[in-house]
């Protein structure tokens, strides 16, 4: 394994560790509710953070170690598609108003995530000294 590959691997490992711990803590804080609020918060804020980092990277061309550590590592460990899908399945069997709950959850998660990522990219570009069109 090359030195660069090792650095990238360690950056993803460290970022993933921190992101996963934060996700766990948010889920502990929001536990006990029927609606999976923790996953919504994680995926929307994670989308914003990844958008922000992406916008910054477009302008500043940061090191691959930082890019992968934050992107694949932290955001990958912090956000979770598998939990999102698991929550949809759980809502379908545990909620008396499953269709409404699922529709609300999916709509908030997807539209919130897309809006947060878009806003993050543009804010990141502006913060990095770019135009952020």
C-alpha cells in the first residue's frame, strides 16, 4: 500500500469514526419518537456539510486527504441511506397512518437533503472566494 493510499484510508477511517459516533448520539437524543427525526436531521445536515465541502473544493482544490476524510469518511459515516430505507419499512408496519407518515418522511428527507446540498455548495463556493452561481 502506498503512502498516499494509507493517508487516504486513515482519513476516511477517522472521519467515518467521528461521523458514526455523532449519528449514534443524535439517534440517542431523538429516541422514543415514532417519527425518525434523528435520521432526518442527520441526512439533511450531512447533505449540507457535503455540499459545503464540495463547493469549497470546487474553488480551492483542497488536498484529497481532507476531501475524502470529510466526504467519504465523516459524511459517509454520519448520513445513512440504509437507516432511511429501514425507517420507511418500520413506519409501514408500526404506524396507524403509515402512508401519510412515509410520504411525510420521504418528502422531508429528499427535498430537505437536496435543498441543503444545493445551499451548501453555493455557500462553500462563496466562502472559498468563488462566485457560487
